[in-house]
C-alpha cells in the first residue's frame, strides 16, 4: 500500500516585471508588479497558473518556500517521508 501523494509537478516558470511610472493624478509614482506564469503537470495533463504580485509579497513568498525547503531536508521529515513511501 502506497501512501504517496500525487501532486502536480513543476515544469516551467515564466515571469515579467511591469512598472507604472506615473498617472494623470499622481506624477512620479512607481508601482512595480510581477506577473508569474507557473506551468505544472498532473497525471500527464498540463496546467497553467498565473499569479500577479508586488515585490514585497514575492519576497515573503520566497522566504516561506525557502523555510519549507529547509524543513523538508531535516532529519525528522526524512524519517516521516521514508515511512510514507
């Protein structure tokens, strides 16, 4: 009996940086935004997820993912993963 999860797998990531430099009401205003297009595949079926965010949220997301990656490499998680497979 296998307890493994069948989750979507990452295949590609496209990104684009957009910046609004000013508007009619506010001159000299900069509003950067980042558009991410994540390509994944689940059971041979491709899917695309689009995310738009600002740099502050992207940094927070990156830090959260790095923390999760460091945790999954811990000895405790490795023992649990061996039990699941």
